[in-house]
């Protein structure tokens, strides 16, 4: 199959032409306009046409189109419902726009679901019942059971970042308190560090960021931890504890063969995975933990593959009638 993938993110949109083996023939990225969906989608169409030609194909030779986008979203209506980082995209019928232009079958899922499908077909845990965790600005899950995506009745099945870990915890962007994402989402974590510094907390994290609070991120926190900074170490301790707590809940709830983790785990090195794995036994049975691989994703182009995987899943579901 020849497949067109469109991965829409808050900062970039990535397009690719690939096949059912996960081979990317050509790809290209450009900045997403978070306030203007029409502008971004128009550019996506133009880039897609260029990539199709570059791949030596015609539009008629594209078997399906897959769109990966942030949630909460509606896969049936093929649109983002609402997202705090992309105000101009609420209720825009993305799938209709793309399908009306190319006249090819078009399927849409949220980015975590797409990543779960990509891991299932192309990743190191290929063919296993697995949970893929997006772990960057926010936290979400793509849950694969018996080879099928578990998206839920209205596409909220993978919104695990909003599991409540502590009702008295920090306020989350979703409006609840104590969500997993409020503790471990990259944006929330960095915002809390900046707020503490503004209150007078002394930490070398600010020095690692060149004195600019706006540049504080996980990289700066990890650098401060390696120097033994007390505040950074304490903050990271809570982060790892909540991460282990939430992953333990997933182990108990789904009993998966694998949990594959994204960006924060990939870049966390020895400060992330070993520390988290050491604490998980407090939150999950040994019998569930023993049969589950927990690891960072090895896929370097997960966004492009997610969109391609969504197209594959759409075609296979359609063929089953």
C-alpha cells in the first residue's frame, strides 16, 4: 500500500509517504500555526502534493491517508474537539478538508493512539499487547489489546494522563487536581519549577537555563540533579514516584505484555528508567510486572509512523466491513 501520513502537532506538522512495512519514502515538516487551522491545512495539502510527486506516485495511487492529531478529538467526525495549545483548531473538520481535496479514504486518531499502533506494527514490541505512553508536554496512551486499538466510546480511552493520583495535588490544565500529567507532564513540571523560583527557591536549575526561566525544561533539571542540587533532586524524586505510581495502575488495570514510553523516558537516561522500575513494585503485583517489558521507545520517527499506522488501521477496519 502507498499511504500518506499527516502528523499535526502543536509546533510542527510532519507529512510522509510510506507503506504498510513502516518504510518512509519521503517526508517533510513545517511549522504549525496554532491559531490558524486553515493556513496550516492548506500548506499541508501543498506539501502532500509535492511529496506524492517526489515519490513518483499519483494521487490515485495513494491507498489511504492517516491523520495524527492532539486530543481530545473525535475520530468519527475527524476533528480536534478542543486543545489548550491550538486555539484555532477547535472543531475544525480536518478529515473532511483533506478527504475532499484528495478524494482518498482518510482516517484520523489522536497522536497517542497512532503511536500505539506504530509500536504494535513497527516497534521493538511488535505484535504484543502493549501500552504506548506519549510523554512530553502532556501524557497520553495508545492501548493495544488483541491487536486492536482501545479508544473508548468517545475516544477518551487513552487519556491516562488525567488519572487522579492525589486529590490534593496540583491543579491540572484539564481543571482537575492531582492528575498524573499535573505531576509529570513536561509543561506542568517546568511551570512548577519556574513558579518556585519566582517565590525565591534557590536552585542551580536557573543557572543551567542561562538565567532565563523561560528556557527551563527537563534537560536543565537533569543537569542540576547531576550536580547534587537539593531542590532538583527533591523535585525529581516526586516526579519518579508519581510516574511509578501511574505505571503501576496501568499494569494492574491492563496486564499488558509491554509498556513503551516516549520522549521523557527516551532522554531521561539513568535518571529515569532504572529509578522508576525500582519503585514500581510498590504499586503493582510482581506477577503483572514479571510478564511486562517496560522500556523507552526505539522508534526515532514516531510521529510520521503514527500517521501511517492510522491509515493502515483504517484500511484494515474498512476491509473487515
